[in-house]
C-alpha cells in the first residue's frame, strides 16, 4: 500500500466506482479534511461529490442531510 501521500488526486464519484480527473495518492475527506489514501477510499456521496474518511463520518453526514436526530 502506498503510504507516500504527496499528491492530491481529483476524482469524479459514481455509484460503486470513481474516475480520476487528476492522478494522485490521496483525496481529502469533505468533512474532516483528513487525507484518505486512494487505496482506502470506500465512502462517498455521488450526488454531493463528497468523500468521507470513515463510516462514522459518512453516517453523521447522512443524518445531517436528512435531518435525522439520534
């Protein structure tokens, strides 16, 4: 796994896949700005074109967008 996170990638998010518009080593979480290695990118929102660093962040954002209270 590439741990040299030097180059920010740009991606277009699709359902079940993403495509590079600029090659790189990582993307940044849309919420926390945490670097996400491309090999570990698993959580995103196609409609908003947002990427998330973890399932917890993705769920929190989903609840926020859908006005769901815990």
